[in-house]
C-alpha cells in the first residue's frame, strides 16, 4: 500500500481528482490537503471506513487503469484531519490480521 499527502493542493490538482473521482460530484473547493492511498480493493474499502471514522474527511475512489487491480482513494479535508486519517489507516491496516474484523 502506498500513501501520499498533498498539502495546499492546486486548483488544477483538485479538478483532476474531481474528474477522476467516483462519483464525479465531489465539489472542487479549496481543501487544505488531499491524502492519496493506493492498494488492493479490499484494503481500500477498509481504509475508507477507517478514514471517515477517524476524522472529518471526504473520501472517494479515483478511477484509473491499473493492470494489477489496485485502486486509489482520495481523502479530502483540512491538513490535520487528512494526516489523522492517513495515520489511522496505516496503524489499523498494518495490525489487522487476515480474516480479522474491525
């Protein structure tokens, strides 16, 4: 799984993510930060749940064409909330055992 945070994303970056998001109705506004998380579908569904429970963020999946069947999530919010969400995802997914429930 890969993680990145873009602090103070440009309007162009937000527009790219908005066009590629599913659904594509994420309002483009000035978010303080965008967290990007890429991994297997099962992990991304769990990551979205963790992020939304951990902080006041908006999570959407990003459309792409990856032959390895990886998907990417975009986590929109203020910098502290996005950092909290990403940290919680890393913490929970790294300790979650196969077949374990949240």
